[in-house]
């Protein structure tokens, strides 16, 4: 547990540089931020939509030129308000927060579901030069919701990008976990990175354990303070905002009564994952 | 096992204190509002060395709290307006049960209410579920009709404390707000009504405005300041209270290291609570502070932490 400098990471405002529509429900927002530009894959930031809300978002990209981006799925009032924002409008940023994925060498498998693909794309960019093989399994409900397919294909190559859709409109029909068993039987991977719906990640981690492969998963919870104080995001003995959001297989095992099972609502009550 | 796990230096008698009948292996406690929903989180705080823990404030019915932003990071501490989120006492009793069976340190449940009756009902349920004491939150600065609105009015405060004391048979702590004209008078009222200990202080009413948008940052606009900035205020409050009441005082506000803690003890506190520093230093902050207090006592030749409580009042 490292010390934290509260004063070093105060809210600052910046303007939206660009907005890109990625799918019918997802938009990417890019802005300049001197601090977040040093973010590592897996870290998140708190995004202030003035007068509306402040929400946690995974960092999709941080470039040398100072631009930082996040992918935002329209799921509620706050994300709807953010989707209505245009280039030039003011937003606020705190962060980056949390730990990051560990960059590893060797044969890498990434499993991303929905907007969980965002931090993995960032990771894939950083891992590409280290990996001897990089296979990316991406899952979505339907073809139109498959995110960042072109960029991923550029990084992994067409052969190592495995797409799944629940309705079968593209790639393999099923969930992101559908092709995993056969992939893991065919190839000996050194590490699996996953981010997406928690039930999916639970399944991925069970498979990783069965095949004896190291795993890191990035979790999402209700966040308020983002600095490890309020307790809104706890999973087992861990605080997702400070001890995570990236957890190893053994940490997830310690928290198995909650990982993929339950979360805390706004009142702090434990409720089943939706 | 009464002592902090795996810490030999913390298990000596020099650090142990008695707080209104509760035995603490060392005088550091987790302040209310920090983590404190879940037993597993509290367990980690105890592993980090806390001599006792105080839960989040709990009320009669569930509360979702305010929309984000609920926190502002500043140069000198944090401003928060969480809005007392909690699952309500009927849900929380499960957590109290579990915590009581798991933790090897005193468990204090923080209680708030929107009426005298609510305070009493929640306190009673918390005690029945296994709480070793309750701490009445009459000092939260950012929720209307409870918290500091109770604590700022000596008449209502008296009613609340008396009513709670009438229905419970374990210690009742009262956590006070610095946002009053005379905290010593408030403390006197609480003690006269039966308070077994006084916790001082809760956060200092505060605000932050974003210059670009000209908007208050917190969704509730006003919140409470915690952290190093409020320590001198808290020290003064503890010092004044010590001169007016006989019950133990729990010092709270901006403690991040042993020297801060010792300062509170010298001002008159029997124990200290730590909150914001859990972010600044991590959950082991309790161990670090307690070890520091111990080293200070040893160096100065004191046999017990009790010998320095209120020592600054000699001069």
C-alpha cells in the first residue's frame, strides 16, 4: 500500500478535443491532460460532467502528444449527458487512479467484453512489441457493438482476433468465453488479461485456473472517492479504486464470495450483480 | 487475543488504554465514515493496527447518499459530502454480528437519526447486534435535520443523548462538530445528558468552487473538510473540552503521524481516531502511529500512555 498525495491529484478542467462515435451506444472522448497522459493500461480516472455527476472511466489511450481518451457507453443519466457533449465543452478530470496491468512477455491472451475492450486495447498497444503471440477475443451483443475491431486487427492480425457476438451477426455466435476452451487447449498461453462483464471474467478466471495460466482481471464497482476511503467499491477485503482495479487470480480467489457474484449499491448494501 | 496481530511492540501494556470501560490495545481507532461497511474491510484496518473501529454512520432506513462529486481533493485535505449513505440498521445488524464475531478489537457503531426516537431505536438495535459502544453522529455538516443540526442545539442534543442512554446499557460516545460557538459548552451538555465519552471533532463545514465553470464542485455544494488542515482546530477543541468535562475524549482531525497523535493526547485525548490518513498512508497507518507513540513514551520515560493524557494543561 503506497502513500497517496491527495493534493497532487486535484480536479482540473479541460476541454473536449474530439468526440468519436464507436457504436450505437459507445462514444470516445479525447481531451488533453498532463497527468493522465502518464497513465498505464488498466488505470482509471474520475470524469466530472459539471452539474450532472462524476463517473469512473477506464483509460482507453494516453498519447505522447498529451491527448487522453476514454470510451463511454450510454447506460444512464450521466453517460447520456456526456454523450450529448460536443467538442470544446468543459469537463473535469481527477486521476489517474488505481494500479495497472502488469506488462508480460510471451504468449498473451486478452478477453474483452463490451467497453471492457477499452483498457485492453491500450494494453495490447503496449504489449504488442513484448508478446511473442497476442490473441484477442472480443465479445459483444451484436456486430454493431463490437468495439475497436480495426485497431485490434492492426495490432493482432486478422488470424489472432477472435470476435464473438451473442446474436451471431459477426464471428462466432455466443459469448466471449465460447471459443476459450478450444483456444486454451490448442495453445499454451503465458498470461490472460480480461476486462468486461464480471460473470464473463469469473468464467475466464475459472478456465485460466483449470489450464494453469496466470490471469489479471480489471473490475468495476460503484466509485465515489476513488482514493480508498469511502468503501463504496469494496470486493472482499480489497478496495477496487486503490488495491485494483486490476486483480490477480489469487486475489480474486480470496474474494470469490463476491467476484462475479455481488456488488454494493449506493447505500452500501450487498446486492447480486445485474 | 487482545493485541494487534503479529506486532509484539504493540502488545505491551504501555499503549493500552481504557475508554469508558472498553479495553483498547493501543489508542488508535478508525474514524467513522471511512470504509466501515463491510467486516472484511474492517478486518484489514484491524490488521493495520487499529485498537478499535467505528463503522459508517447508520440510520433507521437505507440512504443512498448524494450524487457525485462527493469528494474534493484540496491542497490541505479533503472536502466530502457523501450524504450518509448506509444500508439502514435492519440490514446492517448482519454486518455488526459478523464483525463482532470476527474482529478482536472493540466495535463501535456510529449512529445518526432524524429524530430523538430514531437515534434511540438505531442505537438499541446496534447494541443488541453486538456493538461494544455507539458513537452518536450529531455533527455531520452536510445532511439537513440530523448531524450538526442536532449537535448545535444543546437542548435537542440533551434529549438525544438522554433518550439513547435510557435504552442502552453500554457506553455512548458523542461525536461533536467544531461548527459551533463553544464546543466546550456542547460537550458539557452531552456529558450532563449522560455521554460516556466525547469524540472531537467531526469535519469542518467547507466548500470548493471550480473557477472555469463557476460551479460548486460537490453535488451538495457544501461538505466537511478533513485532513491535516483541521488538526490545529481539533487540538484546540480537545484542549477546551478537557478543561470542562471529566469523561474521556477521543481526539480526531488530521492525524497522519505519531506526533499528531501525541499532540492530541497532550491536549487531553485518551484515544485518537484516524480517517483521511488511511488514504494518505494506507491501512497500516494505525500501526505506524501506535509504534511512534510507543517510541515517544519509551524515550520520555513514561510507563503508560495514560500519563501523557492532558499533560499540556499543567502549564
